[in-house]
C-alpha cells in the first residue's frame, strides 16, 4: 500500500475497539465500589489468568477508572508523580508532604515518595485516621517506592504487606530478629528522624498480639497494601 493510499479499516479490530469504549463508558457511569479492598479483590480476580502485558494494561485502565470515579489524587515527590501517572493517568496535583496529608484529611488520596528527606510516614502514628492502602510497585517482587495514603476503609485481601514504624534504637537486624521470634516476617524499608519503617509480610492488624512486646516506645501499624 502506498503512503498516499487511504488506510483500510479492519472491521474486527474496530468492533473490538468499540466494545472497549462502551465497556469503559458503562463502568465509569456505574461509579466506584464502597470499599477500597472490594476493588482490590475484583482487580485481582480479573488479573489472575492473564499474561504480564494484559495485566499491566488492566492495572492502568483500572487505575484511570478509579481516578475518574474516586477521590481526587495529589502527589508528593517526583517518583510518586511518575508512578501515579503510570497507574492513574494525568491530573494529580503535586504538593508538599504536609499539604498532601492535609488533602487526605479533606477526603483526597495522596501518593507520596518513600524518601529519607521526607519521613512523612512517621506522622501517621499520630494520625490513625490516615492510613497506607496501596504501595507501588505492587507486584510483590519490587520494594515499595511510593505509598497511597487515604482515609478509606481497607481490610485483608489475601495477599498483603503491612507497614510498621518504631522508634527503637536497636539495629534493623536485631529488630527483624525480634519480630521473627514473635512470628512476624519483617524487612526494613527506611529510617529517618529516629524512626524506622518496616514492611511485614501479610495483613497485620494494629492490635495484633505479636506486636505487643515489639521493640520501641513509639510504635504502630500505619497501613497495609495489596500485592498483585
């Protein structure tokens, strides 16, 4: 076919494209689920039997539907902005860490970088109404680099990781060993301002008895995130 010849439409592909458009239109019109974890379970079920390319496309489409039907999204940090754009599309508003957490108090969601110069995560100990509900990347193979903070309710999904903070002066290795003796699998993520952030395998509730004698005077679970 020459460059000046009009491209011929592929009827099969056009029909599939129209089906996608109609499905997205109907899904956006239907609105959001009443709980964050309900959406997680639905997405996990859809992504269970597809390949990596389809899974990535599904996550991106799902994220944009969430952005269209859910709370507004703000970001803090360049990496958080990039990850939020990849998952939720353009439209998030960049703010400082303080402003982002205030926005969450007002009903927004906030994606924040995990960086040592902005240890915002320690502030969640004093603000239990704000919690981590997602962490990107969320495929379970990569370490979390940005967290989604929200006031939304989200329970266990059957494949989660929990985030726990302590002010213990012990070394990270000793803390991991102590938590291991209590039956918890822990991995250090960050340390700043006298606080240390760990990821715990599974969904661990704040009142879990295994944390009752955990090292530190100021400690607590600050949220949990699903793995896909």
